[in-house]
C-alpha cells in the first residue's frame, strides 16, 4: 500500500457523530494508520505495507482508551491519538488481516471505517447507550450466526446431559441467525 492508496478513504466516507476519522502515513511509507476516535478513546488500524502485489501487508488493531480498562491499568503519557492525554493502550497483534484484507484489496474504504466504528461501539458500549435501551436494528449486529449456533449447541449439550439451559440462551437459539459478521 503506497501513500496514494490511502485515497480510498477520501471523499464519501461517512463516520457517525460524535466519532471522527483520521489518516496518517509514515513519511517513509512503512506504516499507515486509519483511526476512528471519539470521546472515550480511539480504535486504530495499523497497516505495514507488503509488496506492491499485496497492498494490505501486515496489520494490527490498537485501542487507545482515556480511562483504565480491564486490560490496561497503567497509563502511558502523551498519546498523540488522544491529543497528548494519558492513554491506556491495548493492541491485538494478530487477526485483523482476516477482517480488513478483502476490503482493502477491493478499495472499499467505507467498509473498513464501518468495521472500525463497530469495534469502537463494542469497546465502549456505554457511550452509545445513554438510555439503557437496546441498540437500534441495523446500527451494528448484536447477534451473529455464530452466536445462534453456539446457543443451539449449548441447548443440545444441556439436553443430552440433563442440565437446565438458561432462558436467554434458549431465546438466542430460536433466532434465525441470518446476521453474519462482515469478516466471515
């Protein structure tokens, strides 16, 4: 991925308020960052370009939180992504390639941003649920086909072992499970 490849994030990309999107490219071209941030923190996709035939290279997903998290209790001072504030970082070194590679190859910047927005909402759910009401349909998937399949497996195992299955699990198992995560 060259610097000009970041153009796939120019124009027409929609980021819901209060979130915003930022792009950053290392002058040497060895690192590209796609960042979605909002009041509680930022989700950052780091892309280390591979060969010209594979613009996606290797990737990592980083979280930068303004508050301590379950994963990080010690702050790092002066986080550039948080405007110089203290940061409670957490990263996932492996795995994001499967989610993002197809969209980057297809030059679908909106799909990449949509996934980063979804991850932001999953990481800081209280920021998006001020009323205690469930998320609106279509906002981001709550139950995937994998959730439904896991619930069905649990019901089957509980039945075979003579255990009681919680009502919530039985309700999930009865869903059609047509929603699938975008990285499937």
